[in-house]
C-alpha cells in the first residue's frame, strides 16, 4: 500500500471511528471515552472490508485502490451528532485491465458480485470472531467490535446503489439473502 491509498484509508478509518464513538457516547461530549475502543473495532472492520474488495479485484486482474470520499467523511461526522453513522467514507476504485487493441478484459457481473461480497464477508467473519471472544471472555470491547462489524456488513449489504449489496443482489439474490440475513443475526446477537 502506497502514499495516497494509505493516507485515505487512515483518514477514513479515523473519521469513522470518531463517528461511531460519538454515537456510542450519545454525543460529542464523551466521545473521547469511546475513541480507543472505537478505533480498534471500526478500524479493523473498515480496513479489512476495503482491503478484501481490493484483494479480490486484483485477483481478477483489475487495478484496485481505495479512495476516500470527502463528502462521505463529512456526512459521517455530521450525522453522528444526531445519533446515526453513515458509513460511506470512500470506496475501492476498480478499473479493468485493457487487452490487445484496447479491448476491456474486466470482470463480469458474477466477478463484480463476488468482489462486492468480499467486504461484507470480512465483516461477518470479524463479527463472528469478536462475538465468540465475547462469549468466551465477556468484555465490552469484543461486544462493540462484533456489533460494529455486524452493522458494517448490514449497511453495505443494503441493495441500494452504490452499496455492495446492490451488486451482490444483481449477481445472485440467494447469495445476497443469505449474507443479509447473516448480518442481521450478528447485528442483533
């Protein structure tokens, strides 16, 4: 990971962690109390989500790199002040490679569906890991990390463009339904 991508991922992770800690604290006054835990829970889930998209896109032969969306970062901060986190701080930009004579050799609907599913699946994996850790050793940090990752998966699986769920839904409605219902389980478990 190089310069701009590393900076964009770091900034996005920090802003999301601040937004989540503001919501957890019930406002900006005590947000710093939740910031260390939020940084751990949100940053791990967010970075894993974005890097999962990037990894799979590259496996399919595409150029892929994370880019922050300044308006999404600002919305995350502003909406956290009213108790809601809008988690659209940026996205992995995917560009198919070009073949001979300028032909596009990019992934099809199925591959884009899989690339889109990779992020929420990483959050579901982390939610199950943190929930298991919480059950074995009850600690608010594990509970928080499981909840955040369940929420990130659920939000991203909404079948609304440009969210991941719209691409997964377009590719295979059954796969989308299983992933969406699983994210609901982890959010409320």
